[in-house]
C-alpha cells in the first residue's frame, strides 16, 4: 500500500488514484491561469504578478507531490 499527502491535509491511501486527481487539478488550475494571462484578462501588472506567483506555486506543489510519491515508492520496494 502506498501513502501520499492529500491536498486537503494529512496522509491517505493512494491506491484509488486520488493523488493523481489532485495533481490533475493543480495542472488544470495552472493552465486556466496561463490561458487568462495569454488572453489578456489581467487588468494590471499587480494582478499579472499575483497570477504568475500562484501558477508557480501550483507547479512547485505538483513537484513536491511527485517527489513525495517517488520517495514513498522507493521505500515500498
């Protein structure tokens, strides 16, 4: 059994793929932000900076999830 960090907090069983779903949600939100930036829906530079920061944070969160899953998988072997 593999355990993973849940976006809602805590550790949970990853056998149902919910961590993969969390990663997908992060990616989808990041793409939504990127699309809004490309389409010029940002009203000012401050909003642009905020959205870029959020997108970067989502990317870093996804990387942490990947690293954690890899470590857990290595421990299982």
